[in-house]
C-alpha cells in the first residue's frame, strides 16, 4: 500500500505580499541574495525570474500578477509559489496590510 504524497504548501496567487522592511536584496548573476537585518537570515534566490517576481511584490500587486509581469510560464509557477511560501513563513515576505513584526513596531522610529 502506498502513501499519498502531499504537495508542499504554496503561496496563494491572490495574496499581495511585499518584502519586509528589514530585508535587503543584493542582485547576483544567479539571482539574488536576501538578507534580513532583523533575524540575520540569508537566503539565496537561485533564479533571475524568481528575483524579478520578488522585486515586483509591492504589497498592492497580487502574486499572480507579479508572475504574469515577470513572464513565469505555468509549469514553473508551482515551485516558485513554494519558495515564496517559505519566504513568507520566515517573514521575509509580509502581508502589506500588517506592519512587519506586528502593530507594536508601527510607531517605532
């Protein structure tokens, strides 16, 4: 008897996240480096196309629209959505409606 394989969670294409304010993007030939100054987390984006999608995320544009604008083909969207979900889970991507870190950081200079 085989066990069904569950798909990895993926970011909702109708979400409108943006990079956390504490995250810096450094372009590289392979894609980009993301560094979170708050948590000291370093992430490698190993795809120029993924980097383009992340740079388009401004908190007002949906993930699906960002992928359309970056020219991401349908067959590449699943894996990219999984990576974006991971970035959201570790709080490098945040919901545009919430200040990064919660409401207590909203008024911090």
